[in-house]
C-alpha cells in the first residue's frame, strides 16, 4: 500500500515490487490498458518503460507489443530511469542500452536524483544521448512542489542550443506553479525560444502533488 498517498512513496513501492514482474504479465496488463484507450478512439500512445532494471523487463514487454499491435495503434516508448539516471547505479548505461534496443525517447527524472548536480548531469546526458542516437526526449521534469527544482530551465536551454526543441517534451513541470514571479518571467523567455513541448497530467498531479506547498 501507498500509505501516504504521495508520488514518492508510490515510486518506492514500485521499486520494491518490479523485480517480480514478467514480460508476459506486463504484456497482459498493458493490452488491457491499450484496449481501453483504443476503444475510445486513441491511435497514439506514449509509455514510459522503467529501465532502472538490469533485466529491462518492462522495455522488452513494450517493444514486443509495439510490433504486435502496430496495425492497430502507434506506441512510442520512453527509456525512463525511474530511480534516477545516476542515483541508480549504471542507470545512464541502461538508458543508452534501451535506446539501442529500440526505445523512441530518452527519459530522465532530474528532481528525483540524490543531488542537484546529478539532476543537472542527467539533463546534459539526456540531450547528449538524444543527439547521438537521433531520438526524441521526454523528461519527467520538476514533478514536485519545491520551487528550487529548476531543471526545466536547463532542459529548455540545451534543447534551444541543439535546435531540438520540437523533439523535446517536459512532462508534469509542477514546480512551475511554486516559482516566484521574477524567476517565472525569466524562464518564460527561454521556453518560448526553445519551442519545447509540455505534457500536463492533471489526474495524476492534482491527486499526488501539492502536499508540501
């Protein structure tokens, strides 16, 4: 059980149970979710596969489904280091391995890294891998109430410098709601220049966020 009902305990519970998952079990559950979406008219699905797992079980399941269901729905897979690209030992190498296996997007979770410097390092690595492997980017960015969580600024700046804003997505960005006006005004400039995309997840974040602010 997630006793606190918070995002961070949810991640902890996932990390405690994911070792027991199987490819077939994940495929069975994913097909149920895909069917529910397709029946509502959805034709494109982007899913994050946790690659902080040496067996890459989730990734393997989704890669199989992407091929098996390609005539029904287009699935994009994010190589997502749920426990941190650097806070999880070898996480950066697992992300790159997932890209080599066929994942469509480079993922990161900078605000979940143990230190700000590691979060910044993960953003630099994300952009580096995207350019190297010609992949899209989808970062769980600043999914917290902490107004000091400011990785969105770095992601947008690097995407702008590399000219890959249209291939770059920042998901959640909840901390933006806690920034002071002076910083938010400055940030808006680079966001406009970068031309990056945003994905808002209201059901998840209205339910799980806002516990500290």
